[in-house]
C-alpha cells in the first residue's frame, strides 16, 4: 500500500528542503517562483509539475546539471516519481521527497 500523495504545499516544503540541502539556501526562491507560475496553469497535477520544472531550471541554468545527483553512481540525476527521487538506471527509489539531506550524510 502506498502512502497518500502529498498536498501541494507539503511538496513545496519538501522540495525547498531538498534544494537547500543540495544546492544551497540561495536557491530556495526558485521553488516559490516556480510554484506561483504553476498555480496559474490550473493543471491536474501541479505538484509534479513544480518538481519537474524546478529540476529543469537547475539543470538549464547550470546550477547543477545532474541535480539531484544519484548517490549510487554520481554521474546522473535522480528523477522524481510518486513522491520519491529515483535512480532510473537501477529502477529504485533512493529517497522520499524532502530527504536528500539524509542521503548526502
């Protein structure tokens, strides 16, 4: 049985925690700016869109082109799916959203 999906504001909080833990507090604002844009779209799953758009922004602006970097392989990003960061190479969940600080320790 899967845990219930996170609410939009909860996703934002967890995403901010992951951004701060991995690329620094200065980049937390990216989450809120992206969320404001996504709210205007009135789409079915805004939480997933925010996570995807923040990740794409971090890649596209060269803040970190492999964000968040897979701790197992160190050469590719993890991808967000169903509330967790996944290594697509091994097809395994690495960390729930909001838990990247613990993976890095």
